[in-house]
């Protein structure tokens, strides 16, 4: 899933579930549930291959994705701080994955990367699903999250 979808889902969870610690835990765990669903990610091959002179392209994609999700949270949430906290927790696994790609020597980050990107994404990567359904799944999740965020 793209970061915007994770941000919106985490924000919706954080604003609708009480108590807050439970909501924050569920927002974090929502990341793994959403990544289990078939979806399309944009490539960040320059970061993955550590071609740093072109990595700005990948970091720009990530930045625009973060900005879009944060803007939508700002537009649709009544409690921006609570919502953006849930959104941040929902994208934390991808942030830790990015940290691993930049600093691959960490055993803890390597374990998380293996679980998150190799095992969990295995089901969505190895199924033959058309691009239409991969994108539609993200649109539907985003619209549902916005509905509950309002």
C-alpha cells in the first residue's frame, strides 16, 4: 500500500477507537493487515540498490506521498494531532524498512524487513492480480478510512 492509504487508515483508527493506547496499537498493526491485501507499490529502486545520486527521485515520491496523506488527514479530521499520530504509527513499519535499506547492518531492522517485505508482501506479490484491482483496493480502503475519519 502507498503511504497515503496507511496514513488515512491509522488516522481513522486513532480517532474512532478508545482508549488511545489501544487505538495507537491497532493503528500500528493496521499496516501489516493492509500490506497483506493485494496492492501496488511504487518502486524505490534507487534507494534499494543504494544508487544515491538518483535516490532523490525515490525520496521525492515518498515525500509527496507523505504530504498527500497528511493533507487529507488535515482536511478530513476533527482532531489533527490525534489523527496524525495514528497515521504516523501506521506508516512506522515502512519507515523502519526505509531505515534498514539505508543502514542494512542492523539485525533488528533486518528481522523486521524480512517479516514485513519478504513474508507479508509475499502473498500480494506472488498472486496474478491485474493493476486495476491492485489500485482499486487502495482507493476503496482510502475512501472507507476518509468516511470514518470525518
